[in-house]
C-alpha cells in the first residue's frame, strides 16, 4: 500500500482481556446454540441442527477473518503515518534547531551593529552640536568685531574729516573761524585722549585749539599744520590697517562658515542615515526575536509531539501483536470446534441425543427466561451507574409477570428517546456556553485594551495640558514682563526727553545771556577789542612762518607800519590819559563759552536723536515680540481647550468602557454559574448516558429476540402438533 502524508487513521483498539472475553462470548453463544437451536431456521427448515451450528461457526470464522483484514489495513495506515510523520517531525526539528542558531547569531550581530550605530550617532550628534557651537561663537565674535570696527571707522572718519577741515582752515589763514566750529572741539578731544604725540607738541596743539597762548608766544602755523597732518596720516593709516584686518576677518569668517556648513551638512546626513538605520535595526531585531520565540515554541511542540507519536506507535505495535495473537487463538478455536462437530461419529451421536420436536415448548421457555435474565442484568447494571428511577421501573416491570415484552420494549424506547433528547440538550447547552465564553472573553479583552488605550491617551493628554499650562504661564509672565519693561522704557524715555528739553532750554538761555554780555562789552570797547582779537589771531598764524626752525624775526605788517608812520608826534606831557582795560581775552573766552555751549547742545541733540531711535526700535521689537507671544498664547489656549475637550471625551469613554467591562464581568460570572457544572461533567454525563443507551439498546435487542424466537418456535411446534394458531397468543 502507498504510504503518503495523511491524517492519523482511526484504529480499532482491542485490549487483550477483551479479546479473551470475545472468545469466551463466542464459545458461550456456541453452547447456547447447542442447547437451543435458532427458532427462525427451525420454522423454515428441518435441517440437522448441528449443521446449523457449524454454519454459524463458519460465518463467525469468516467474520473474524474479515475484521482482521480491516484492522490490519488500519494498522498499516497508522504505521505509515508514524513513519512519514516521524520523518517530517525529525526534519522540522532539525530545521527549527538550525533556524534558532541562525536567528540567534543574526540577533547578536544586529544588536552589536545597533550599539555601534548608536555610538556613532551620539558621536556625530556631539560633533554637530560642537560645530553649531563653533558657528554660534564665530558669528557672535564676528558681530562683535564688526560692531567695534564700525565704531572705530566712524570715529576715525569723523576725526580725519575734522583734521582735514582744520588743515584747510590753517592753510587758508582762517584759524580763528575754525576755532569757532565743532570740528575744533573734536580735534581737541582726539588730541587730548587718543593722539600719540610728544607732550610738547600735544600742549602746543591744545593751546592753539583752546586759544589760550600768552601774548608773547605765537606758534608757527606750519608746525601746527604739520602736527595735524601727522595726526591725520596716522589716523588714515590706522583706519586702513583696521579696514584690512576687517576684510581679512570677514574672509576668514566666510571661509569658516563655508567649511562648517559642509561639515554640518555631512554630519546631518550621517545623523539622519544612522537614525533611519537604528529604526530599521530595531524593527528587524524585534521581528527576529518574535521569530525566534515562535520557532522555539514550534520546536518544543514538535519535540513533544514526536515523543508522544513514538510512544503511541510503540503502544500500537504492542497492542497489534496482542490482537493478532488473540485472533489467531480465536480462529484456531473455531476451526477445531467445526472439525469436532463435523466428524461423522459426532453427527451420528447428535442424531441419537438431540431432543425431538416435543421439547420445543420447554426450549422456548428456557430461552425466554434466559434472555429476560440477561436483559434484567443489563438494566440493573445501568441503573446502578446512573441512579435513574426510570431504569428501576423498567427493571421492575420486566421482572414482573403482568407486563408483556411489547410494553416493556415501549418503555425502553421512550427512555431511549428521553436520553437522546437530554444529550441533545447538553450538546446545545455546551455549544451555547462555549460560544458565549468565547464571545464574552473577546469582548472583555477588547474592553480592557480600550481602557488601557484610554488611560494611556488620558495620561498623555494630562501631561500635554500641564505642559501647555506651564507654557501659558511662562508666556503670560513674559508678556507682563515685556509690558512692564516697555512701560519703564517709556517712562525713562519721557524723563530723558524732559531732561533734554530742560538742558536745551538752559543752554539756550545761557548762550543768549553770554551773547548779551558780549554785546554789552562790544558797545563799550567798540572795535578795539575786535582788532586786538584779530591781531592775536594773525600773530598766532604768522608765528610759524619759518619752516626751517630759525629764530623768529619781528615783522611788522604794512598796515601796522602805516599806522605808526601816520601817527602825530607825542604831545607834551600833561599827565597820563585814561586808558580802557583790554577786553580781547574776555571776548575770546566768551566765544569759547558760546562754542562749548553750542557743542554741548549739538552733542545733546545727537544723543537725544540716538536715544529716540533706539527707543523706537525697542518699541517696534517689543510690539513684534508681544504680537508673536500673544498669537502663541491664543494658539496654546486653543490647543489646551481642545485637549481638555478631548480629555473629557476620553474620560467618558473610559468610564463607559469600565461600566461595560463590569457588566461583562458580571455576565461572565453568571455564565460560569450556569455552565461550569455542565462543562465540568459533560464528558462524564455523556459517557454515562451512552452506557445507558447501549444497555437499553442491548436490552431491546435481547427482548426482541426473545419475543420473536418464542413466537416462531411455538408456531412451529403447534403446526407440527396440529394445534390451531389462533391460540398461540393466549398460550
């Protein structure tokens, strides 16, 4: 026979004890047949009863042989299943072991790769952070250097412009008018604070710029001009060097930024690639772990099933050997019995010893009593196991003499119908309970999962709401602080503006008062003071005419000579005439005071303008930041409101799911109360009910046989005796 893959065959199992009982049963049947011949055959034929027995034994022999062939075929199929399934299980176990080893190695390799990738990711992230820090520091330094250069450049350009104006004025002989300009103040400030000059040159230049030289000292104009040009050249050189350094710093910064940009781009690509690789490796490791667990479980199940299969196949082989031995003994007993009964001497002996037809009525009574006793034995055994009163009632009726076999058979049929109906009820109830348990368990798991998801979502929402609350509080505090800062800055700006206006008013009043004093002096001294002041300025300008540094010769201007030549001879002494006090130095000091006041007013106006611009810029930045913060505040408030609404929904869903879970739990408890006893004792009840049905059916079979045999034998005996058939029932 072909040995293919198929499901385990059903093999008829017979225990050795049962086989021996079967042989004993056959022999007992044989003896019974020897004692009482088959009534059906007796009614239709007058053949030798021994021949009937032999025929029955031959039928039994044929039946045992056919059953042996069928059982052998089933055994061969089962052994084929053992062989093929055992080979398949061995191959599966071998493949599973190899797969476990391979997957374990892959998991180890992937885990090491994952750790290396994480280390590389951390290293690249640190490098990226360091590069960003370097960029931020370089940018901050560049901005600081650019601001310093801008201030340096503005100061130097202003000073260079002032020196250029001073040199041009000196070269044109307009030193007096130059000293009245703000540029003179700038040159003086630079000469005092920043210029690198010898002390003598510094003092000479400052004296010239202040107009405080003594009347007997007139500096050389060329010397002052040379000092100023030297200062201008130094400042131009310093500005050029600073500009070159600034350009070099810009180039270095741009080169650094380009290099850092490439570095950051490369690092970002590596970080993204490694993060993607970490995700892929994590998914792969999880999948391989799951595969490893599944393979280990499947390997364990295969090994367990292989052991069970080997044990079952060994047991089946032993049982089969016992069945073959028992069947051989049974066939041998039947063959020897047939041989004994078919012997000629035995046939002659049976002809002499077997009872005649007159003994039929006694045989009928003996057969009926024997079958009735067997039926009672079956009913008593079934009643003892099941404790059913109905079986006791049937046994009582069968044991009595009033009820006939037909009535008792009807009672048994009714009982069989009741048992089958009860079994159908148990089957339906079991199916209902199993379905309800599965359905409610799935529902319970779904509700528990839903509650778990809701709790997780609620926790996340509560955390998000708390975070939003903190962010909202921070934004509100920031807006309040910004408003406070704006209000303080506004108050400060108002105070500074008020102070500026007061200072400007005071300076204007002081200037007006000083000019009024100067006007009053001029009314008294007239043009003399102006001429003296002009003469002092010309002397200061002409004092440095000799560029070679020779001694200064007194040179009288033509206008001065003409004045002396045109003057009359001195009058005779009549006493000294009244001489007005010199006022040129006072007027010069007044002019300096006016210049200082004007310069102070100019500086104040410039500072006020700068402060106002800074204030306006600050207000614009503050307004922009407040608008951004206000928008963010509104967005976060909306997000918080949405989250709170979603949280309420989730809380309601969780509460509803918890109520439904409690109701499901109560329903499961009621199901256990209703079904546990049936589920626990279902197999026991089914087995007991099957035994009862088997006993009842056997009893029905026995009673049917007794009734029919009695009827047929009585009919046959009465026919042979010539008695009428109508009295058979009464008999």
